[in-house]
């Protein structure tokens, strides 16, 4: 920014502020004279002809773009110029310093500037200003000059303010070693010791010196620039008032010339735009974590920034869009950087954040003075006004002279605000939904971006960077959403030497607050009580999204011990804690703590037990929260919602949602129920049923007190959230909610759609009570019946029919009479309400009941099928026809071989439906029915199954959809299975059909049935067709290689195991080949299912061959053992243990028992230990009874079985021990010492008495009793 312009404009703003305070009337024309007088004197004091040159150069500089990146400041400087340029010219004339031509040149330049600004900003065509306009302005200024001569008080003010500002600048520069007057001389000046000509000379000297200093020292000028920019921003409201007075004066000049007056009006409109959009916050002391400080690098949002730039560049006149993301994700920073980017790339847009106060301007008459981007943060708090603004601008869209964009920032696109916006889509349909169709949801930042933030922060603190991967891993464990704010906080903690290994988000935020208190608040202020009181004030301001000065005055005068007294309120301390305080009296001067997510935690922290003053915490919290709800209910609601989303696990969040008491205001109560409606779903989503019910019960009581229909309607939203998340809770806990619903129906305070929802809730409860409290289900059904009688809408009556069907089906097994009663109830409903939905429900119920009665009451099954057939003829709708066909298939399955004629008639009805309607579902059911006949009636000599097989084949090739082809393949497999034992050649004949089918159609499901069919043939061919077996297995291998599905490979392994077991020792080369085939199945990428298939294959081979030579079985066991060691999976180890159980009877397998013993020690889970016990028991039996190894069997009993049973204390282990004891006593009683035998008998009796009634012992109880009696 040009220093000269800044110098004059900045001081001009400051002098205006002082002038208004001195004169007390911002509309007094003398104010403008004071500004001009001071600037004229200041310019005079610098150098002789400098004033005229300065006026002309300032005008020229203002015509250039790029005075500032911030259009708001640029506009304010232009205002300052109009004030600063005209009046110095007048002063120059008064002092006769310059000739008239120079002054007229300056005035002409001013008029040209006004015309250029008008054309550039308004883009309007207009007639040139009249030639005599300059003379009129000039004449007006001469009149003002005469007035100035006559008003000495104005000149006195002029001189006083000029001197004061020079002194102020001198003190500022003197502190930096750049001043020209020592403090002692300055005091003399102030006290009047230097007067008259001497004072003027010194004054001029100081002015010139300051100009030279600031021109030469760029760093110093930058410092002054920041300070003056802050002054410009702070006093914008005062300048607007002064400009309004100037507008009236200029209109007076041009009242005889309409064009001139209108042109000036338009220029002043340009300069007086009611929107004050801002994005440049340099010079304001924001915390480094605040997005306005732009402290950390802006990274990781390049794609989103590009998307937003496309949104800005859209050709449409009006657009709006929403950005959503969790707190700390960088929504506001992204919007801010968008504004900076637009300026950087030369886009002349008026862009920035909109102050909430400005939402109330006259949008019906507002005109954008340039392309405009309006950013609204916390959009949910203003959604009604935003919808109204967009609606107005939509109607005026063709009148807008420049494009307008609204960018709305909010955390979540959900809840009331978003529902209303979605409803407004239709209202705003003329605004193209290119960008507003769905919110722009910010994703989590990637590791690279997060690390850049941490790297920057740690480097700024001169800290050595920690390990990148470990640090990012810790950050991810703290904040899984990858938010930049928490990357910054984590880096701050690390820079302080903190270990964040086990921290969470709360730890980071809490550390940030405690760090500020320790290093900033308590360093600058040493009164802990005052700090705590101001922290409470900041917490209150954060709850309410800011407090006005009047609010602070009110609440601090209430005598609360936890707040400062009115005279103790320290705005500097408040600013120290909250980082920022406004100065405009009409706004919420006491701003909330930001970043807002930290502010939320500050609130919770202040609601925690107070260690500073003795006031009861409960009382303090009630006062704090009550004031917020009573005075800022809507803002408090928004804060509560954010707290519940961000810090749900914090116990004190519920204090913020304390329900209103009887003395609370109506506004408080109405906003609270709205808040509860928004927050209860958040609680429910977190699975906290008790907390959900607490809020719901408070809402319910308040709804009955308020007795307003919309409140009851919102209560139904709460009911919906409860049922959505907690419908699986014990139904008794949900009954009060249901009873509230019935109350609302009885009071007739809710609309029919809600009544329909209540019936759906009743349906859920009816089902939940059916098993344990059927009487309650019947009562709920009566409620639904009563509702349906009073509100007989199609949907409600259909719900009643569904519930009747549910009751009928639940009673079908135990109470057929009651089931038939509710079936008749459904039929009565259909007679009264002949609706398709009820007839469909009837058909579904008949289908279900036919299935329920199918196995024990064929008569009822047939009756229901015949009912659906009649209903289908009467109401031939798609669902009823399908139910008829499905019921026919089920009936065929239930009747099976008992009624072949009826079964075939069912098939013919399905066939008829399929031929008539030609739907895939019906043709599939026909094929299924034909398959039923093949599987159930293949051995009925009165039925030839071949035609049904051929019908399936014809269907499959005629329509060839996958399900039908698979049915045909299954039919082939059944034909192969049916014939393989009786007529092997015919089985091979049908198998040829399978080969043809899989050659023509390549479906995995067909391949599965193919390999099953091949397996059927292998099972028969193994007896004498070795070559055929190998051929079939090769075919299976080829299919397995082609399809490569686990299911097919598993079937291949099953065939492999069967072949190996069948051939055994008779054909070792063949067995070896198949063993290698099994080994080749597994690869590094094999699934767990495939590994288990191989394991089961080895286990099956071992079980089938366990009795033959152990050396032959050993390779299979070694493979199984190797897989167990490799995968260490429970299921594999159990299969290995089962294999040992089978092998334990083999004399060469003693080492295998050591394996199972070792496994049980390493993996002592119950199943493995029980297999070990069974293995010991089996070994004892074979040692004593088969191998005549009494010593070995007795040793196993005493050293293995009994210690294992004692260690496990499991009934099944003791059962194995008991059986082993019986074997030992029975076989060795003649060889055992009497005392040892007695001990065994006593132990057995004790086991029998202990486990007599245990279900695991039931099968052996009688044998044990008889054995014990024989003692």
C-alpha cells in the first residue's frame, strides 16, 4: 500500500474518531472541516507546494487497483480520500498558498474520479456530468470557507487535534528511536510553554521529519501501516456516519441538476455498501490456532480450493453452496484462503466473512457493487434468515448487476436447519443446483499435509523433529478424522516435551487451555479469583456466541460470586483469555472463545468442580446455564449440539441440557424442546439408552405442559430416533414411549403421517413381546385395531393386517385354532377394505401358514394352497401369483411321496402360471417344482420322472438365465445320483448332459454342480474302474483350474480323499499322485476357507485309514501337523487333535499323542483338552481290551487321565475318566490290589453322584448305576 496515501487516510480516520467524540454530533458539517483542516495543516507543514501535488497524486493512486488485497479496506480508504481531498483544497485556497488554477485542477480531478468510480463499480451508462458541475462544487466550497472563518471554535478544535495526533505519532516513533522531540519538550508543548510561531515551526518540523522517517524506514512504515489499518477497521461505523452527512451536503449542491445528484447518489452508494465483508485480519492479535491468524501453512486442500474456484466462476448470477466438516477440519480457513486466492489472481470480487448483524440489511433493495462472495460461518444459526435472503435474491436475480455467491459453513448437513434447506430446494429451484445439490464435505487431511503442519510448528519452536511415522501414528490414534487443528495442537504439546502416546482429543484441548493459562493469563494477571471469574465470563460468551456490553453489565450486577462485579470487568483480561474483543457498541462485543471446539471444552471445564471459590458448583452451573438459556436460547442450543457431537464422552455435557423448570420463560421452553429434538438423535446414535430416555422423558413432560401441536410433532421425531437405535431393547422399557404415542393420538394433536408411524412402532413392539409376553402383543394389536377403525387409511389398515398375520403365524405351532382365528381376521379386513395391500398380506400369511402346518397337518397345508389359488384367480396381481407358486412348491415338498397325484397337480398349476406370465421367477419355480418330483417320486413306479427332467432342460435352454441353468444342472446331478448304483451306464449318459451344459455356459455355480456329479460317479467307479476314476478326477482338476473358486477346490479335495481312502495300500502310486495333488492346492494367497478344506481332507483320509500301517498314514499326518504349526488356527489344531484321536489305536502312533499333549499345553482351550481326554480314554481301552497291555492302560489312567480331569473340572472330562475306570475295574479287578481297587470304586461312585443329573452323563447314567451295584 502506498505509504503517503496510508499516512493521510489512516490519520484521517483517527482524527474523525476524535472529532466525533469532541463535537458529539457525527452529522455536523464541522467534523468534515476539522478533518480537512488538520490534513491541510499537516500537508502544509511538510513542504511548500507539496499540498497541491499530494492532492493530485492521491487521486491518481486511488484510480489504480491493488491499493490493498482487502476490498473492504480499499473502500474505506476511498471514503477517507473523499474527505481528505476536497477539504485540503479548500484550506489551500483560504490560506492563499496556491493559485486558483491549481485548486481547480484538483477539483476537476475529483469529479473525474467520481465518474470513473461510478462507471467501474456500477457498470451503468449515464450522461456526462454537466460542464458547470465543477463551478457548483467550487462555489459550495467557497461558502464553507466563509463559514470556517466565522467559526473560531472549529479552528481551535482543528489545532488541538492536529497537535494531539502529532504528539501521539512522536511518542510512538520515539519509543522506537525514531522520534524528533524528547518527552520533556513534548510535555512543554502540551502545557502551552511553546506557543504561537514557535509552536507552528516545531509542528511543521515534526511533520516533515516523520514523513522522511517513514519513507526511509520500510520496517517502521510497515509497523505503522498495520496500526493504522486497525484504526481504519475499528472506526468504519464513524466514517459511515460522516459520509452520510457529506451525502446530504453534496445533494444540496446538485439539487438543481438531477443528473449530477443521481450520479453522486450512486457513487455514495458504492462507498456506503451496507455489506462489510472482510477476510484480511492482519494487525489483530489472534491466537495462532485461530484460522484468521493464518499461522500454520495452508496444505492438503488444493482440490477443494479448485472446486470452490469453479463454483465462483460459474456463469450463473446467483449460487449457494454448503461446506461441512467436523470442528477443527479447516472449513473457515479454506473459505478465507479462497478470498486471498481470488485477490492474488486479480479477481475483483468483494469477498469475505459476513457479520451476523448484516443479515438484517434490506435485501429487497441491495445491489452488489462488484462480484460478491458472502461467507456465512455457523450457517445453522441463521438458516431461516438465509433461506429468506436466498428467496429474495432469487426473485431479483435478473436485477442483480454482478454475480453473487453464498458459501455457508457448518459442521453437519443434518437436523432442523438442513431439513428446512432441503425443503427450500423447490423454492430455490431457479438457482441452478450445480453446486448446491449436496454439501462439499471436507475429507480428512492426508499424512503429508498433517506432517507439514507439525513440521512447521516444531521448526518455529526450534525443536528437533520426532520420528515421522511414529508421530503420525500417534496423531491418528488421537484424532481419526485427520483434522489440521489437532495436528497443530499435537505439535505444540510435543514442542513442550509432552508425551502424547496415550492422549485423546480431550487431552490435546485440555493441554492447550492449561498451557495458555499457565504461560499467558497468569503471567499477565496475578489474581487467580479474577482470572477464574473472567474464564466463566468467556465460557458464558462462548455458550451464547458472544455477549453485548449491556448483557455483561446486567449479569455482572446480579451478584453472582463466580463472575466479576461490574467495576471489576476487565476487557483486557477478557481479551487475553478469549484472544479478541470487538469495539463496536451495537455488536456482541464480548466474543466467544475460538477455535470453537476449544471454546466448547472451556465451557465443560468451567462447569467442572470449582477449586477457587466456595460457591456450590451445582448452584453456579444452574445460574450459568439458566442465564444462557433464558437470554440466548437459540445460541445455547447450537452450542449444546456442538458439545454433544465433539465431546460426547464428557460427563458434564448433560449439565448444559438441563431441562427448563416451572419458572423458566416460554421462549426457553420452546427452544429447549427444539434443542432436545436435535440432540436426542446424537445421544441415541452413541448408543446411550439411559441418557436418551432421560432427555425424552423431560421432553415428554414439557410437551404436555406446552400442549402445542408442533411440539407433539417434534416429539414423534424423538420417538423415531429411539426406535431406530433401540428397537432391540427390552420392549418393556419402550412401553412408556409407546404410551406417549397413544396419548397424542387420543388428544388428536398429531397428523395422520405420525399416526401411521405410531402403528409401525406398535408393530415392532408386538413382535418383540410375542415370545415372552403374548398377552401384551394381543393388547397392542387391539390398540392398532382401534387406531385403524378411527383412521382407516390404506397404510394403517395394511399395518393391522400385517400384525394379524404376525399373530397368526406365531400361534400356528402351539395354538392352531388361534392362528386360524387371526387368519379369518385378515379375511374380514379384506372384505371391509378390498385393498391390494391387504390381499397381498393375506396371500403372504397363507403361504407362511402352509409352511408352518406342512410337516404335521397336510390338510391345512392343502387348504391354504387352495385358498391362495382361488385368491390368485380373483386378484391376479404379481405378488399374489408368486405366493401361489411358492406355496405350490412347498406343498409338493411336504406331501412328497404320500400324495403323488396332488403333487403333480401342484406342478401343473405352476407350469400353467409360468406359461401364462413368462416371468423369470415363475419359470424358476416351475423348474424347482419339477426337481421336487424327480427327488421325491423317482422310485414311484407310477410316475415317470424323465418328462419332468426334459421340461427343466427345455426351460433352461429356452430362457437361459443363470438360476434356471443351475436348476437344470441340479436335475442332472440328481439323475446321476439316482442311477449310479442301479444303472451306471445311464448315470454316465446323464453326466454327458452335464458336460454339454458346462461347455456351453461358463458359470461357477454350474461348475460346482458338475464336480459334484463327477464325484458321484467316482464313488461308484472306484470299485473297478480305475481309469474312469482318473479320467473323472482329471476333469475335476481342469474345472478347478478354470474356475478357481474355493467351493470347487473343496469338492475336488473331497473326491481326492475318497479315492485315497478307497485305494489305500492296494494302489500306492495312485495314492501318492493324489497326495501331491492335495499339496499343490495351497498357495501363499490361499483363503482360510481353502486351508481348512485341505485340513479336513487330510483329517478325513486319516480317519478312513487309521487302522492300516501307520507308516502309510504318516505323510498325511505330517502334512496336517505342518499346517497346524504354520497357521496356529484353533480349527486346524482341533482337526489335528481329532486325527491323533483316530491314530491312537495304531501301535506306531505313540509319538502323535505327544503332539496333542504339547498342543493342549500351548493352546489350553476347552475343545482341545476334551479331545485329549477322549484320546487318552480310547488309548486305555485299546491297551487293555485289544492289545493286552494292562500296564500301559493303567499308567495312562493314573498319570494322564485322572490329572487331566482334575485340572479341567469339566463333566465331559470326568465322563471319560469314569468310563476308563470302569474298563480298568472290569478287566483288571483280579490283578489289582484290594485297596487300590477300593479307591477306584470310591472315585467312580463319587463321580456318578456328582454328575448324575448332568446332560453329558445322561446316556451313560444307567450303565454306571448298574456297574456300581455290581460292586
